[in-house]
């Protein structure tokens, strides 16, 4: 009795194989893809945050661009301190007094009303206990108020 199907040997199966084995290459590409996707999550929004960080001991008088007025006044510089009082973040600074984060944008808008965004520099100086999202909210409030030059001062740890 003969069967309609014949058995195939390993050699017969190998003869039907065309081209290289792509499985290892696909595995390597998937591992590389997963690596790049995982490493891209470390570059969150705070890496792309635009801020000017002043250096300690840097020269206070910047070089004048060619053709500018040497007697022109420098931009107005204001400092905004962020402190935590009774678990609530409080903003203190020149021209705004003492306020919370919710009304900070209104105070900064009033401060920047007489000046253009280029003529005002705001330095945000958070204390060590201030949560980082509150620092970002303060910077967003300054940008929404029309202040284009916003800098972050590094946090000094409390002794």
C-alpha cells in the first residue's frame, strides 16, 4: 500500500530553502529599536526647557553688540524666590510682593505691562524644598505673561 504523500528528508527541505535566514537579523533590529525607544524616554520635556542659567562669578557687564548705544540702560532684572510655607509654594519677589502660584501670572503680567519682553529679565530662584513641577509652573506663568528672558538659578541645598 502506497501513500500519496512522500516523506521529506532534511536535505530535501534544505534544497527548498532560498536566501539567508532573516530571523537573527530581525531579532537584533528589534532589540536595537527597543533600546532606542527606552532611552528616548529619558529625554523628557524638562530636557527641552528653554532657560538661561546665570553662572556664579560671571561678568555683570555683557559685551555691547556692534552698533548699539553704549549709554542704553540694561534690561530690568527681577528675582522671584519660590519657598514652601506650610506645604504651600509661595512666590516672593520685587514688584509682585508675596503670592501663590495660581495668581502669579496676573502679577507678572502687571509687572511686564510697561516693558517689552526683551527689556525684562526674570530669574527664578527656588528653595531646596520646592517641588520641580512648581518651578515649571512659575516659568510657564512668566512666559505666558510675555516675559521672554526667564532664567533659573541653581538650588542651594539647605544646611
